[in-house]
C-alpha cells in the first residue's frame, strides 16, 4: 500500500503511544518525539496504555518539557503499555449469554478525532505495527517506531531494546561461568526472543557459550550431550548452554507456558528446564537452569539503544512534518529511513542460517545442536 502523503500538512497536535512488551529505550523515544514536536510549536498528547487512550479521553495526558525531563535512561514507559492481545477486538457477552467479538476500530478512530489529533506516533513491535496499520487503513495519519528486544521486526536492521537485552544476557552468562567452573556444573541459560534466536545467538557468542540452541535450528539431543561429554573428556569440567525460549528439538514440540487463544498470543518458556534435566540424566553431570525472563527488558537502555531511541523519536516527528504516513521509521545504517507499514507487518525476521554470526559460532567450535 502506498504511503499517505499530503504536501503541506497542518500539524498542531500529535498523539504518542507505546504498545507491546516494554523495552529499554521507550522513554527516550517519548522524550525525543516530544521535544522535537514542541520545538515545532505542536502540542503533544500522551495516550495511556497505548490504544486504550483512544477509547478513554481520561487516559491521556499533555506532555511538555517537564513531563519528559530526565527519562532518557529510565526503563519502562511513562505512558504505560498493553501487550498480548488485540485492543480493537472486544469480547462481549449478550443478554442470552452468547459471547461475540466486537470490532472497536471505529471507536478508536472517533477517539482520535475527539482528541483533536492531527497525527499519531506509535512505538511498538510487530503486533503494534499491525494495529497501527489498521488505523491508517481507516484514515488515521500514523507513523510507527520499531521496538523489540527480540530483533524479529522486519524493515529495520535493528530496533531499540535488542542491544540492552543482549548486554544483560551476556553479563548473566559471564557471571554464570564462575559458578559453572567452581562447581564443575552445566549451567543452562534460557533467554527470550520468541520464535527468533537473535538474543541467544548474540549473547551466546559474546559470552562464549559452549552450546547455543536457536528456534531456527531444531536440535538433536545427542549432539548437545556429546558436546558436554567432549568437554569433560578434555578436562573442561563445566559447560554453558544458552537456549532461546523458542528453541525445540528435531523430534519434539516447542515448550509453551500457555497456548494461543483468540486474542492472546502463545506464551513461550520452559525449554531451559527441559534441557537441564535431559543433560543431567544423559551425562551424569550436575546441571542448573537460570531463566533470565523479564530482566532482559528492564532497567537502563545501553548507550546504543538510547541513541537509537532518540534518533527514532526525532525522525518520527520529521516524518509527520513531511506528511508521510502509514510508515515506520527504520535503521538503514548510517541513516534512519522510512518503510511502509504494509511491508513490515505479518513478517518475522529470523536468524539467517548462513549469517556471519552463525558461521562465527561454528568456527569457534560452539555446538548449535545440529
Ligand atoms: O516480545 C518481547 C518478549 O519479551 C518476548 O521475548 C517474550 O516471549 C514475551 O515478550 C514475553 O511476554 P510477556 O511479558 O507478556 O510475558
């Protein structure tokens, strides 16, 4: 779909919203977008809990310089967020007890008009970008900003949040080396990433793991066990295994905590414990599992993520000023560019098996389970 453009957009008031799981850098985007908009004489309305702010005018707040002071380095989002479902679809039970789904997109568009917004900047991952594109299809001028710790968003070389998640995971792996070495144990670290292995691969290689298991490479149990045994035989009495939450064995299923339901996405997690138990059983080694979970999303963004977030926030405002909508700002080094939202949604960026980092892992002797 072609982007919506208008030659001389009259922008007076924009909305800002953050959607999906939180990621380090959200507040930096909010700050940069707000300051860039204020410099142009625009008003900035912050929507609480992403699109909920469109349904409830009370769920908004005006953002001025004071509201965004000192937040660049702070994790989370001052606007709140919503994840895991489709806020435009509401489940209602009628008088007869029959449940049905109501599409609220019309109410969202009406909310945009009631708030007297001229454009909306939405910061989020793939799910949020899909919802943002829906708004554009209904005539709302939107610009997306890519956020994800998973690095699975198409259209941008990287989104903000990923570098911080990799840094946290790498530091955790570094720290676990001490215990693994001291106790001659196998330490298994489960990291996030959904169906993509970017965090596991980057943190695993950087943290010098012995085994890295990715969703993109279904693994053979015996290859993993043999790597641990081989290290034992050569006198290296400990092993570090990094497992992406979406990794799965060639002969098994993905481990999930909750299956997808209408309106809720699948909740991954648990493969780390499974791998730990199977390694202990097969090798006789003592093994422990550490699930990093939401630690990877919390706290301060790295310097790289801060800068990227600030650049994205300012670029989003320049995009609004240029009258270019239904697009997402994206990193195409060294530039920040725009890509149509239609080209981003519904696609997933996974680790290419012939990528340089995968080749590097193999050259370092790291077992990828295949
Ligand atoms: O998409 C980011 C992410 O942290 C994934 O890595 C993870 O699978 C998921 O969100 C966790 O979601 P929640 O915070 O809803 O448990």
